C-alpha cells in the first residue's frame, strides 16, 4: 500500500478522475472533474500539478487532452482498476443511473433488520443522491445480490452512499434487467 498522504481536496479530485476514467475508458479533462465535484476548473488544474509531481496522474496534451491516473493513483486510493469489471447497476427513484456502477458493498448488522446498513462505494458520483431517496443496487454479477433501501447519507463530494437496507435478495439470473421482475429469493424467505 502506498504511503502518500493526500489532502482532502487532492483525494476528492483523484477519486473523481479515477471514477470518470473507469466510466469513460480514456482521458478526462479538468472541466469534467470540476463539474463532477462542484469545484472551479482552476482549482482542479492547480491540484493536478501537485498530483503530477506525486506521479499519481499523467497529463495528456492536445485538444482532446486531459488527465489519466497512473497505477500509483489506484494504489494510493486503495482501489482496484475496474477495466474488465462487470457493471453493477444503481437505480435511483426507479430509474437506472447512467455512468454509475458499484465498486463495493459492505453490509453491517445484517442480523438486525432495524439496524441493517450497506455502505455502497460507487464508481461515479454520489451527488445525485440525497437522504431519503429510494435506491437499489445490483444484481451483482457473481451472486445476483440485489440490495434495496433508503439513502441515510450521501457523500456529495465523493462516491459513497450509506443505505438503510429494506430488502436483500438474490435473482435467479444476475444478467436480468434491474427494472425487470423482482423474482428471486429474498432475505425474508
């Protein structure tokens, strides 16, 4: 694991870059990063200089240029590259969110239905989500797990949702559409 210590601003910008690159498979311009984290493009440019000197990003010159993270960036953030990963859909208020997939789901207190929570780390921004919004994540590719609940907290500068779990189920075919049948085996069966 890397020993580079980042400021909160550097970490937020680097995380956004990694998420956008994973989503777009290419180079990301500073304006896109600034929009994703609701910051000024000049602030992003200034932080990119320091991230380049730390060898966490590379600049790509030219009219279609921008930034791309180095392998060190993923190590510093403690993330795996999502190159060949299967997408895990996220549904917000009944509609799938384009460009957002799930990087990690961590469950707590699964044996207590009143306290069951899921920490959902997105590959994409948590900005569209607010406390009280209904959300469904999944099905996951391997096990077909689908988790539904209500957002308790959204890290609007980052990529994490805290979800109060209302139901968990496995679907018979993990490739089925998220908006399709809710058939499967639920945690309450």
